[in-house]
């Protein structure tokens, strides 16, 4: 059984010069670990290294585990660190609603922006070129796009117009900005688990490879920009 004395290794999607990883889920997990004071090592990989085709995943002693929420629960049990300790039932429910809005709705909007807007897809191609061998690059990229479009089709988002998709993403951003208000973190002066989620999605939105209306909407909210800078200064400086 893995213990807190065993090394924790996080396998995370690569980033750019502006952010350690372009994956909101990878940034969520790493930020959560920083907030919890848990030491870890990061290795940047692509999805083919993952046991379930998703990132991030961890190796911790004899444990190999994907899925950021599962990993966070594993860390809480093993290290005895719960960022949500002391939250009321209402605060926990609010955290859940904010997390699901970002992880379900904004995630789909981001995927749509990446693979359905030509300029963004070209940016994504150039990002991936650094990590996929040249010998298979031209064959791999259409396969990557086809898989993502299949996911979007199952979600139903391909039936929406660009204006409708962008309006959906901007509505989520506005809701998060309203929920945060003037507080340093969602529930007050100290960060909780949902703040790592918010940072993961907002920081990758403004510093990732995708450009567009949703990025502009994040930048239009001074409290969200300040929030990103606050987390940067405390946990990523």
C-alpha cells in the first residue's frame, strides 16, 4: 500500500512558455497539490502514456491512478490533507456546481473552440508538432481531431452555431466571476479544492493555445484576472 513516504509522480500534458500545462485538469491537480503542501515530481507526456487515455495520472508506490478527482481523494486519504475541511454543506454544494460548470460545460466549449475553429486548430497542430514524432505527425493529427469531434457530437454541441457555443462558454465565465465576487478565493480568505479547478480552467484559457470570445471574457473580469495572479503568486512563483 502506498504511503505519504512514497514518491508521488504526476504525469501531465506539456505546456508552453506561458503555462506549465495546457490541460485544465493537469493544472487543477498540480495546483491542488501545491495548495495542500504535497511534494511531487512532474513528467510531461501525451495521452498515449495514460492507462485510460486521459491526463493527468499518477504513480505513487504501487498505485497507478488516472482522473484528477480520484487522485485528489487518494491524496486526501494518504496525506490526511483536505482542502475542503470546515466548509458548510451549502459551500460544498456551491463548489460542486462551479466545478461541474467548468469541468463539463466549459471543457466542451474549449474542445469545440480548439477543433472547430480553423485558426485555433492550426495553433493546436503547431503545439503538438513538438511532441509527436515527425514520421507519424501527419497521420496522427486527423485521428486526434476525429476522436474529439466524435466526443463533441455525442455531447450534442456540434449542433450549435459558433455564437451559441461562445455564449455558453461566456455564461460560465460570468457565473464564476459572479460567484467569486470580491473575495480572494471562492469561500473566503483561504483556498479550497474548487479554487484549484477555477485556476486550472481560467489560467489555461488565458495562456493556452486557444483564442476567442471566451478568453476575452475571462480577461474582461478584473476579479478573475486578479484571482489568477493571486494563485500564481502563492503557488506557482
